[in-house]
C-alpha cells in the first residue's frame, strides 16, 4: 500500500524531496570537501620537517644562537640549525612592494636538514643570499644571480642575491604572498628578533630519537621544549587538522540551519498530504487497519522519500565539493585538497537525510492516525483545519515576550548568553504564536492588494488564512533563514559605521602608513619625518604597566581627540603629560602636580577626557598621554603598527603622497592609505565575512521558498473543485494566476518581514552589548536598502514559485475538475 501510494503521489512528494536534497547536498558537499582538505593536510603538515629527528622549541623567550652551538655539540647530533618564521617583504621588479603578506623563514644550510623542494637554482648557503617561491620569481621576472631587495621589521630593504626558487604550494607557508628564505643570521637581522623559534636537529645514522632527545634536554636545561620526530609530526598534523576542523564546524553550522529549515518544509508537506488523505485513511480504518499500521505505513513512506532524496543529495554534494575544490585551486587558496569521497561520509549523509525526513514526519503521521473510520462516509475529512490550541497560543505569547525582554536586557546586563537566548526564545515564540500572528499580518499586508486587485486579492487572502497552522508553518521556515541574514546584515553595517566613526574621531590626518601584519619597521617614521613635504608624522604607541596605560600622542593632534576638564591641553609637550580624568581622580593628581612615572618626573599639563580614555586597552580611563620622545625614553623597545601623516603647510596632498611613496619604496612591509582607504581596509573583513555568511545562509532561504511553492502546489490540489467553480462562474486564467501569485507573495512577505524584524532585534541587542562591553556609544544602523533587497528577492521568488501551481490549476478542464 505504501509503495503504491508513493507511485501515485510522486509529484506531491517531489518538492519536499527537493528540500531534503538541498539540505543533504550541503552537508555532503561540506564533509567531502573538508575530507579532501584533511587528507591533503596530513601530506603537507610536516613538509619542512622531513629530515628533522629532534626539535628544540622556545617556550617564552627566543632561543639564542649560542644554544644552537650547544645542541650541535651533543653526542649523536649530525646537524643542528636554528629556524624562525616571521614577516618580510620583497621589492618587485617595478620598484614597488610585492603584494601580499610575505613569510620569512630561516633556511638550513646543512643538507642533512634541508626539506625544501627546489624548482631552480639552490638554497642559500651563506649570508647575502635569498631563495624565493617560484610564483613570485615568475610573476616578477627575477633572474637567478640578480639582486632582490628584501625588508622586514628591522628596517629598510637591502639587496640579497637570488640563488634559487622553491615550491611551497599548499603548505603552511603558502598564504598568498611571497616566501623569503634566508640563512639564520640574515633572517634574525631582517626580522629584528633576538633568537630562533626552534632548533632543528638531524641525528646520526642509527641514533634513537628518544635517546638523543633526552641528551639534548639535559644539555639545554630547563625552559626549552624538546620533541622527538614523532611528536613534531603529531603536533604539525594536530595544528593543521585543528584549522580544518574549525572550518568544517563553521560550514556544518550553516548546513545545520539549512537542515532545520528543510525539516519545517518536510513536516508541513506531510501535514498537508496526510490531511488530504483523510478519507483514504478513514477507509483503511473502516476495513480493519489499526492506528499502528497507518502510523508505520506513513513512517515507511517518509523513510523511502528521505532515502531517495538523500541519495540524490549525496550525488549533488559530490558535484558541489568538486566545484569548491576546483575553485579553491584556481584561486590559489592554500586551504584546499583533492576530492575525497569516503564510505563513512556517504553513509552518514544517507542516515542523516533519512532520519531528518522520518523525524519531521513523526508528528504529522501521529495526527494522521486520529481520523475516525466514520469520516470515510462524509466530506468532512477532505478539509481538515484544526485550530491551534489555546495552551500553545498562550505559551507562544509568553515565550515571545520573554525573548524580546531578553534582547532588551542583554545590553543592560552585559551578558552575551542573553542575546542568543533572546533570539532563540523570540523565534520559538513566533513558531508557537504563528497561527494567530501570521494570518493577522497576511490580512494587514493584503489590504493594499485588495484595493488594487479587488475580489482576486480578497480570495487570495481568504485562501492564505483559511488554515492558520499551515500558513504559519510555511512562513516560519522563511523566518529562520531571513532572520539570520538580517542579523548579519544589520550587525555588519552597524559595525562598519562604528569603525568609520572611530577612525573619524581618532585619525585626524590625511594619510595612514600601516605595517602589513607586523609593527612598523625601525627607521620608517624617522625617514618620513625627515621629508620637508610632510608636517605631522606621528607613530601612536601604547604600553600598559599595572593599571595604567601609557600612550604616545602628538601635540598637534590631541586637541582633535581629547577634551580638557582642567588645565590647558595646548600646554602638552616634552616633560608634560595629559592625565585622563578617571586616573587623576583615583590618584589625586591635579593640574601642575609633578608626578613620577617609571622613575621620571612629569608635570600634569591638563586633566582630559575623550577618545581612548574610556574603553582603552587598559582599565577604563586609566590613561596617560606623553609626547613621542618621552614615551620612547620610558619604553624604547615599543613600536606601533601605524603612523599618521599630514602634509606640511601649503603642500598639496598629491605632493605629500609622492614623498611618502618615495620613502616607502625601501620598506616593503609597509602600506600607504588615505583615510578613506584606511576605513575600507578596516571594514573590508566585515564585508568579506558578510558575503560569506549570506552566501551560506542563502541555501536556507531557497529551501524555505521551496516550502512556499510546495504548500501552494498542494493547496491547489486540495482546492481543485473550488478553483473549477471559480473558473465556471467567470474567473479568468489571468485572475487565477494573480490570485495564486498574491497568496504566495503574502505568505513569503510575512515570513520575510518577521525574519527581518527578528534579525534586527538580535543585531540591536548584540550591538548594545558590544557598546557596553567596549565602553563606546551604541550604534545601530539599519541598512534599509539591503533589507529592502532581501524582501524584494523573497517576493520575486514567491512570484516564481506560483507559476507551476497556477499552470496546474489551469491545466485541468473545468468539467473534469468539477467532478473531482
């Protein structure tokens, strides 16, 4: 009976199966793609340790060069060399820095430790030589034996002789920028650090790694960490797999959202289909079928649908993973691997998809067994519209109110958990209270349509709200996906505006010079300050000691950021400091007092408040501002990551930019930005993250819209005779299409509006919480254009979803439909 029912109603189950296909495809594609990454990870994790038998790792302080000699003298050590990784830049053949974050590494000179794959030339063997990755060599047109300028944190770039090119593709050192390999002494000099990250050791033939590690541990003493070859490999694989696992978790989180939406669609589909089978079910009960048999038959049907859809989903997922793998490889992204399909992944996806379908059908199947046998003798079973229970509605109202209260209280209490709890409770409240809320909104949104389309829209509204539970379930599926999209859209836009306002408040100059992933190189600020075209050249630096944050500030800029509470800010200069109000109150300092800071006397020029005083990296308000020279005297080793630059009086901005670019040509790890570009750099990550999230959540929205089309299609089947009567009394084909399109649009619009409202509420709670924790102002910016675009997409998709149901409603001849 179940198999024959499936064959007879295959088209009815097609759309619900599509929801399962999409959900399983997302999971399968993610797992297959990540399996490929993980498989490649094992091969690449220890690419530079193929000949390392023992490693000595720095714990807190770098390992000095003298320790390398001590390890080299241990009995059983064939070779030992120091290694470090850091940041460096390469000046291209056009005199400009090669784009991308450059990885610097100390390359072993002893062949017993060399694990690099040479493409051309050789590895450096003495100071003054450099090896680059083959991509940089090819793109810049460098020739072996020619000079290449390399610079890092220690200062300006200097020339090194290019002696070789290496293949680092798909390794931990392939992160998109150039790779720079130097001998140990040169790597230390370029990076500006005092010692190595680790010491690589090759053992004599036949020497036990464990025994040698014990000897080395005795020689180096306490502090450094000694690892055997196996421990090194295990650690490398663990680090790499951990990164892949985190990426996998992110993808599976979004896949989980898609699956939850699919579950709503499947449950709604089975509810409608089983309601339409009420007379058939009653006939089965009349001839002796038990409730258990009917229940088991429905679950068997859902299991078969889920299994078939899961098989197709796995096939689609393989194609999706293949496409992602090819795309990653084409974009030269390090995070990729080969397509890997495992039996465990396939079996797991089949079980998950089938279990999802059966689980979603449980409640509809249970309700479907409650049809009395006597219902087979009446027409009452054909249109079953059970109202929502009073307990459910009351509980929904309470839960929705609690969710809203939690979102409001999140900012006041400063609790992250309250934001998540408020979002979840608000959604659950919408689900429970939906049978009242959704039809009411359909009527409200349908009012303008009734004025424009008249009776056609009136019929559409009546059809949409005739079964409150059905329309609520259909709209709720959209609330999940669009709610999450709205949360990220509003949150991202508010974050960007907050960043831009912060830059406006704290950066009052035309140009910003930033280090690319590192602090500013030594000497770059002095070189800029020496240029006559430039006026203000300031390197903001901070250092916290105890409960006080010391900050290097420029007298020409402080009045833009700080407000004087007592004293005069313009008296700020050498030997004088600005003390923020909170610190002055706690310490009892007043204007004119001589205070001792780090053993040096300073006069308090003014007590101030303003940018950075509250919510700085130290305790709120515990800030002291000093001029750059005084800060350097107290903390000579502290450097900043950017410099603020203004043109000199009367110098055009273009001339100042040219002067800065001329200086920075010698510093390849430094980037020049104007204020607008600096804002774009800070907000670029937000834009990229938002695009990634919206793309992943888009599948959940698509599945929900499939649910709208599915509900409408099944409703058309249910209303076959009714639609025939309408056509018989004069409803034209165009008005029939308009009626169904209006019904679909109203359902989708209500779900989208509720989702946007929920998302905006969660985003508001999150932004208020961040403002409280960070000590800044609360900024909530609603991007009406983007949210309007989300609503427009939902409406257009709903219009498209109504096409096939309308065609089906008009295909059946009127006389035949009347006899249905």
